[in-house]
């Protein structure tokens, strides 16, 4: 529909603006020729920021829609991540062990 196309174009425009915001004044004021191959590229991080800002999804809404078991697993994974540090790798077997332990205490 027209609204979907308009929203998509708005997000693309915001992604371009995110890229332009990071360029120096010199690069922004440069005259571009037909054969110029050094144009700044709008990259995935620019677009991801634009999508996040243009289509906000509240984490609380997503989490509240999860089944109870998924909420428990999410809480355990978040707790382990916080306790072990940001770069911690939590394997499935470790997560399963903690989930089994949590069910014994519920």
C-alpha cells in the first residue's frame, strides 16, 4: 500500500541522513563528477539505526507475548550474561543445566 512505500522511503532517507551526519563538512560540500567513484556508502549500521528509530519495538511488549517457559529461559540467559560479563559465551548445555536447576526451585 501507499503507506508501506512511504514508510520504507522514510526509513531509507533516514539511513542516508545517518551516513551524512558522520561525514566531514569537506566531504559534504564536495562537487561530485560523473566519473567519481569515491562516494560515501550508506552501510548496514546506518540502515539498522534508521530501522530501529523508524519502527520501534518495545522489548517489554515482545517479552510479555512469550510463553512462560521462554520467559524463564530468557531470564536465566540474561542473568548468566550479566554475571559472567558481556563477552561470555553461554552454551546450550550450560543454559539447559541452569534451566533444569531453576525448575527444581520453582
